[in-house]
C-alpha cells in the first residue's frame, strides 16, 4: 500500500508531503481546484508519461517520491534481476522530471519503463476515464476475462502462445521459401554461375592478394636484389679489405689491450658479440642472394591469380573477406532454392499439424473461459444489484474466430439494465453512471483476486446520486476492508466513509498554487456538509454529522 507521497515543483505544487491511511482515502475539493493532481502524480511515479510541462514555473526539475509498504508481493526475483536492494517491507519509488527527460529509481537504483510496468502491476490499479473507454472496447474484454481466469487459464494460454508463435514463424518461413521457389530459371542460372565463380577460385585466405603482391614485387626485382644483397655480403666477408677482416684485427688489438687494462674487457666482449651478429647477417645475405632466381613462369602465374582476385573483388565487395562472405550467402540461397520444393511440402505438413494442435489447445482454453465467464457474470450481476441495478442482466458472449495470440475466441461483454430490453454491447447500452458501477463491480472482483494492495478511483461516482450513491459508498467501504482505496469523489455519502480525508485547495494571489491538507473532526464535517448542500448551513452540517456517525 502507499504510505507516503512527497512532491516538489510539480505543476502548481511547490512542496508537499502527505501520509496515506489504510482503508479508504478520499480526495475532495472545489471544482477546478485540481483534485486529480495527486492521482496524476502517483500515476507518473509509476511510469506514466510526463513531459517538461509538469515542472512548476522556473524550477529545474519536478520530483515525486512514493513510500510503499509491501505486505503481500514477493519482489525478490524482480529486484535481484534489476540489481535493486531489497530493504524489506518499505520500498521507495521516485521519479525526477527535468527539461531534458526523466529518471526513475527504486530504492535509489535507476530502473527502466519495462521494470516499472511489472512493478506497477504488482502494487497499484488506477481507474480513470481513459480506462472506462477501454472497458467499453470488446478487444479489452478477453483481457479482463483472462485476468480473472489466470489461475487456471494462465499456464494454458502461455503454452498456447508459445506454440502459436512457433506456428507463425513457420508460416513466415514458408512464405520465404515460396518466394525463393518463384525465381526464374535465368535468375537461378545466374546464381549458380556466381557460386561456381567464387568456388572455383578456391579462396582460403583473406590476405592472399597481399601475400601475392609482395611475392611478385620480389620476383620482378630479382637482379637488383641479388646485386644489393650479394655486394653487401662481399663487403662484410669478402676478400682483403672486407669489414670482417678489419673487425678481426680490432678484436686482436682489444684482446692485447684488455690484458694490460681490465676495464677494456667489456668493450672486447661487445665487439665479439658484434662480430657474431655480423657473421650471421653475412651468412643470411649470402643464402638469400643465392636463392634468388628469375622465375618467369611463377611471375605469370601470380599475375594471372591477382587478375582473377581483382575481378572477384570488384564484383563481390572490394575485399577477399567480402568475396568469401558473399560466396557463403549465395551458396545458402542456392541451396534453399534447390531444396525449396521439398522443404515447402515438409513445412506445409508441419504447419497443418501445428494448426490442428492449436485448435485443440484453443478449444480447451475456450471451455475454461466459458466456465469462468459464467461465474464472473454472476458475480458482476450480484455486485450490480447491490449497486442499485436490480433488473440488470450481464453476459459474456463468445464467438469463434480465426486463430490469434488469444486462441480463437472473440469475447464481448453484453448488458441489459432494463427488464424490457435485450442484451446489447456494453458501449451501446450503459449510461455514464451505469458504466461507473460496472467498473466498480469489475474492479472489486478483480482487485481481491489480484492481491493488489492499492486501488485508485478517479471520479468513479460520475453520473450517480441518491440511493445509488449510498450503494456505491457501501461497496467502496467494504472493498476498503481488504485493500487501500484512494478515491476522488463529489458525493457527500461516499466522502463520509473516509478513513482519511484530503482536501484540495487552489489559491490565486501573486501566483496560482495548489495545496492539499488532511481534514479531521470539524474540518471534515464541514467539507462533507459542503458536498451535501453546496454550502455550509445548519441543515447541511446536521446531515453531514448523520452521514459520518451513521446515526
């Protein structure tokens, strides 16, 4: 349940902190005072859209923070998956809206919209006029029914949808195969030519062209390389006057000198190392020079290979790597075409088998739905009768349609509020007041089965008065025994049932601002009296006292 809300720089609120009570929390105020501002703030904290326009005046940011007391839901897995500390019953949910965006946190950890969607489903249910519109749409009715039947149908529907998604994937694959099979013989021949052209090149390395170009550069400069490396060898180790002869003489001199001065031993050793390195270099140059040979046949072979590789690179992507990848792609496409006819037949058989099994599963789900629909209809009628619709009839109508993610059922809520009229779609029959009562009935039934701790009603009493208001008040008060209710109302009878009464007031002096206060005792009495009579009089105060005390 919601324990506390803190708001700062939000729309017309400078700063506000309120504590919610268990049971029934009522919000009232003058027309245009901004009673929905509190509900909207809670909605935004739980992830509803919020733009920079909600930031008050010249402030940099708006902040909404909720303290939630969790007494029913197991959030350990959800928190663990999102790296959130589980601090026991108390959970802090905050939303910060700036001019460039917004950030949401749970227990100080940043969370995304996907997390908030799951989190919201666990803790809060907000009914607004927008949701009333949704309730009138037949496409929403099957969602409501499945939510009610989730304990039995939940796993069945989940299994069905897994198989349905696989079934749709097979249909998509079949369409791809058929499109491939529709290629002309000329297109297939060209595809074969491309695959053969790449395969015949027998590519094994993505750097073959670089290696061949380097080898070609060597072969085309054999004479120069032989001259350069051969003369270098002779300069180092050739006849008299070569570098090596001079170094050996220096070595002999240093050997004699180090015998006379030990400090020269290091220089002698350095020279010895240099001579050994130069010997190795001399040997390498001699072998390299001797190995060089004019190989015109190899030059021609490399040039032909490079010509082929350049042609492939121009046609298939510019590099040998892209040529090899394109070859794999074309080969797979060709294999798909060559075997498409067989694949199509096999896949069509699998699709038909999957369709038949989905029909069976959808039938089983439909049977369960119909059982729950009968129970839900009776419960809704029972609730509506208590809400002053004594002649109401309610039925959940089924039609069989095509297979869809929900099975093959088309579900629509039908209602008749007058004994002389037949059942008709909810949207075509119910008045505003009747829709509100249907909503309350459904919310009451669903809220108790969902274990949601907080249900918020934004002006659910629209279009009702008199005895009906008393029935709605009794139903809401009864519901508040099982969960926390936060409700905006214009009805004195409903307001009188509150466990905590919030009063919204707008002031316009130097600037417009909204304040929310908790009313108790005489202040609450006057607020209920004003709701009852439009103004505070002895008669309205007496009536309000009767409503509050029940006597």
